C-alpha cells in the first residue's frame, strides 16, 4: 500500500493544439503548428490539429469526465493565438469566452484549473518576425501573460508559464521535427533559450504582480537518470549524470532550464517545479566516472517505443528536490498504448494500468524518501494530436473516436479514478 500525503493533488493534463480543433473558429489566429502541420511531409499520415479531439466544442464532456474521475485539478493550456490572433493587442473576446466557459465549469465542479500559457502554439505572426530568436517574442509573451492574468484574476491561481522548453526549442529550432521546423546552429538555439528564459521571467513577474495569490511554475522535460543499483556510488553517478552538461550542447537537460531560474532568488524563480517524466536512463559508476547502462534488448516498451522505467519517477523528483529545494508537481506522466474499441464496445488497456501502478508506486517512494512532491497530472485526459506522430499515439484516459469525436473512458480511467478516490491507498 502506497502512502501519499494528505491533500496530494491528483489531476490530468492536456494542451490546446493537441485537443481543441476549431482552428478557424472563435476569431483564433494562425499558430506555427497550423502552418507546420499543413506542410506536406511533416506529420505522420498528413494529420493536422484542425479538429483534434474537438474539445473546442466538446469541452463540457471533458469537464464531466474530469468530474467523474474525481480529479482535484485539470491542467490545460491557453492557445496564445486564440487570445491574441496578432500576438498582442487587440485581444480577442471570443478567445477569452472559450476559456471562461471551461474555467467556470471546472470551478463549479470543484476542480482547480491549472493553466499553461505556452504549450508551443506560437502565433504565426510572431514567428514571421523571428519567433523565439527575437527578443520581442519574450516581451510579447510577458504582455500576453499579464492580460490573461488580469482576466482570470481570482479564478485561476495556478500557472505554468511554458511547457517543455527543451522540446519546443530542441525539436522546433534544432532538429526541425516540430514547428516551426527550423534547424539552427547551436548558437542560434541558445538565443532562443535566452529569450525563452526572459519570456518566462516576464510572465512570472506579470502573474505575481497581478495577484499575490498566483502560484507560478514551469514544466521541464530534462532527461532523468536513475541508479543502476542501490549502491551509493551508483546513486552518486546518476545524480551527477542527470545534471551533467554533456559534451557540446545537450539541450534535453534539466540543468539548462532549472539552474538559472531555481538556484538563486530572482524574478523568474518558480514557486514550484513541474517535471514531465516518461522514462529515464540507468547509470552506474564506471572506472572513468558515470556511465549509462544500455536498456535491455526486448525490455518493455510503450507503443511509442519508449522504455518502461518506473525508477525515473522515484529518482527524478528526488534529485530535483535535492538540487533545487522547491515543491515539485509531476506535471506529465503516462504512456501511449495500441488502444482500440473491443467487440464489447469498451477499451481495455491493462498495460496502461500496469504502467501507472509501477510509476505511482515509484513516486510514493520518492515522497517517502523526503522529496516534496505535491501532485501528479496524468498525460493525458483524452487521446489527442501527438505532434509529429499525428493521431497514431494514444495517451488518453479516454479513447477518442476521431471520426465522430466520441469519447470512451478506457478501463484505466476507472482504475485511476479509484487511485484518486483513495489518495493512492490502492496502489
Ligand atoms: O504530448 C506530449 C506533450 O505535448 C508534451 N509532453 C510529452 C507528451 C507526450 O509525448
């Protein structure tokens, strides 16, 4: 039986471009993801987010599902181009109205809204002026954050500024696999990092100044290392490797993002750290220092081919807590499975339940070891548009039939609902 502290927050997460659809409705402007997904050859099967899970129309069903699960919080993202089709003023009242409906329904259902201001759907107009290579984008992000904070003052008090900078810069401006599809030199990627850090800082200031009750963090997806054994030297090797600045530029490190923001007091220092963790790498101490241990051939893997390594949910939070001493929320964790609707009309996903059982038990160990972990958001609430992989990867607690938009709660949803209800005692 696992122990979670009283008041531990159980939630689920989503992101605007991945679920909303309605890309040409409600006065929304174009985002870099509209452009990118409509560029031939960029997305598997030529999929786009034009309709996605159709949450722009079906958000009431999503809120009902959240209520049925008994969740304490829902993490969603606000599409910048819905609020500001041109990146800034004039603001779009219809865009605010969409999120008003969602936020008010969540509050009515007794669910805390946790809003992310940037989950990668940059207004295309800003990309046309250089996107994150341009310092003006950081300034515009601060202005947008202030306007959103003013609008939702008193209703939304928990905020993520930016989701996974490592990913949107590394894949959007580095490898070109994500929007806007650029392959920049490391120096130019570092300029994006600088502007992103400034953007985060300006947004944090705006959120804190607008309402002293606002609690602000950001979500990091840096690589997680865990010790190959319980030996002290292997633990030390994993600790060093997790924050190592590897040869050259290693964009997928927590260090690049969290060290400058969290190790000293400053206007961008988060109130909490969001960790998005799906898997990790085993590390041991070798003769010349830390060395990674190859994942066993034939070991368990998700439909996305990601290794199943529950240890990451113990050691990632432990090492982050040791280094930064800030409260931690698991802002994303989950897996894609080859889910389908069975002849009985249900979606049976025993692998998801087994994965979650293992990972949540590991998270309980992190808490028992002293890490201040305060909540867990399952990725994702519903199946959705998985970026370059299109609709082929299903991460949801609810299956989405993309032809009709119909949702079917998977078996794992009932299981997770029970975890939530018992505060993890069933684990
Ligand atoms: O779907 C993504 C999400 O947008 C960011 N974190 C990882 C998830 C799964 O790949």
